[in-house]
């Protein structure tokens, strides 16, 4: 699986194992393309409140298997690496410092 460049210009890995794990959830089974789009073109990015190395990328999708939902893609960053931990649908973004759009 090729790396994805996020909205901050960082290369993010989405491993075959992580992608398969995410897409095995029934509500996520048709969201492969949306995961990449959410990293490249999020509507919001929030800083995780529990891990300073984690960012939550959000984009709203009107038509998902679960109805209108936010897709959240969770990415862990280090100095040399960035990778997708998980992705899931949610009713609203979690609280946290907004990093995108930049103000």
C-alpha cells in the first residue's frame, strides 16, 4: 500500500494489515477511498487529548452504510514516521485542540 501525503505534507503509512482490520468492520467496508481522502482533505484535524503524538482527521460523509457520519482517521506521528492506527465512523468529532483548518 503506498504512503499517503496528509494535509500537513507528511507521509503517512497505511499498512495492509491496518487497512484490512479497518475494512473488516461492516460499516467501514466501503470506505477505503474515503480514508485516503480524509487524510489529504480533512474538514477538521484535532489533537488527541490522551496522546500528544496522535492526531484525529475528520471529514463528514452524507452517505455511508450507517447514514450521515464523520469519518475519523487516527494517525500516530514520530520524528521519523507517521502511520494510521485506526479509522471509524462517529456522530461528532471529539473534543481537542483544532489543528486544521489552520487559523
